[in-house]
C-alpha cells in the first residue's frame, strides 16, 4: 500500500492524477507522440445538466485515450453518455488491469465491459498500432467538433 501511495504522490508531483497516467505519459513521450495531457474538453449532457469531460489524451491522429485504474459505475455511465452523444469520437481505454471486475459481485471485467460497449482497450500502455494509425478525416472531424478545435 505504501508503494502505491508513493507512486501516486510522485505522479501528482508531475501533474498527473495517477501512476498509470504518468506511465502512459512517459510511454507516449518515448514514442515521440506529441500528445498533451488533459488539454482538451468536450461537452456532454447528463440528464438534467450539461457536464464537461476532459480526456487524458487526444492524439494527433484523432484518437482519444482515457486511462483508468478504478473504473466505477459513474465513470462507466459517463462514457456511455459520451459515446451516445459523440458517436464518431474514437475513445479508447487504457486500463491498469483489464481483468479487474466492475464490482465484487459481477463476473464482468473492465475489458468485458469495454468490448460489450464497442470500445477498444489495452492494458497499461496504448498499443503502438494506435499511435501509428494515420489520421482519418472522419475521426479528425469528430474530434475537432467534439472539442471545439478550429482547423
């Protein structure tokens, strides 16, 4: 437990909220991917209110990467709302462990949930293939529209 908390503290010192985010940041930097952490925001509606989502990374090829150690019910609901309201946005997950169960009483894992809902996912780091995917005009237009980015 002490190791986990010291990793979290070191990550926070670097401006991240978790050790996993810091790990992915180092990985993207090593791959020379010019992606900025939590730079972009998009609006999505939660019934009865408008909320804002800040993804962890928007890659230059239009892929959005969200890192998740803990993936609780509220997070899962939020991402389903975002997918429903921004269906062309390419949102992918990097879980610290894909085999973590969504609850103590469920057999469904984070990976099962993502697969069931049509999200691509990986464990610990984004696959190099995600980084090497060329920009897709449709995906880029969706990201620009979702985040209000001017071309």
